[in-house]
C-alpha cells in the first residue's frame, strides 16, 4: 500500500448474501495500516467499535464474526496467534472438529472420515 490510500479503510469480508457481509479483519483505517501493528484480537475490537459507531445497516448489513446471526455457515475458520501482522491459518473445521467447508456443515468429525477411508 502507498500514499494512494491516504484516507481509505480496508476491510476483509465474507459475503453471505447479496447485501449481508461478515467483516473478518481490517487492514487499514483512514490510511493507517493496522494489520502489521496490532494483534487479531485488537483488530477485532476496533472492527466492532467502528461498526457500532458508524454502520447503519439500511442497504448493506455488516457483522463481525462474533455478532453474525446464529447458525450462519461460513466457508471455514481462521485461527490467529497473538503476534501483530501475522496471517491467519484457514481450516474447514470449527473448534469442535466438525467440517464446515463449501457452505455445508458436516456432523461427522474428520477423524471419523479418515477411519472410513
């Protein structure tokens, strides 16, 4: 990024439907790059506060991961360490080990799938 994004705010989102998005992460806010200087937890707090203060869901609904509607299926999950600027590790499994890829939820754990193979 360079001076051309002097006042831009850049979010990374997942589109759930035509006008509904989950805001996964923030790269820059008002031209200041946050990703390289803040942990994922700190960036999530800033996202939640930005949406609370400035977002009016009249035409487009933006949710944080924590505030997404119950039962929302995502394409997978990202896991982060606590190091500023590190990228997340993508997984199709949720924290309970259930596969969640391609918008489908499977109640079969990965270990059960591999045992059958």
